[in-house]
C-alpha cells in the first residue's frame, strides 16, 4: 500500500503544485493584526468556559 502512495507523489508534501502561479503575500496591516488578536482572545475565552464570552457557572 505504501508503495503505490509513494509512486503517485511526484513533488514533496507541502510544495506548491507545479501548475499553480506564485503570488506575493501582502503584509498584514495593524488593523488586521488587532482583529486577529481579538478573535483569538474570544476563542480562548470561550474555551476557558468562564471567560468574558464563555458559559457562566450554574448556581
């Protein structure tokens, strides 16, 4: 089974497909970084199950 899988792969895992065109990534602006940080914090608060947006403990 491993032999057939290895035979099909012609370029390294994670490498761009040869037919794809390379694109330049733009650097994230300050507003983009702040929005991403806020979204990450909300997700962590929800996961903590008691953060600002998490579930409140039942009394």
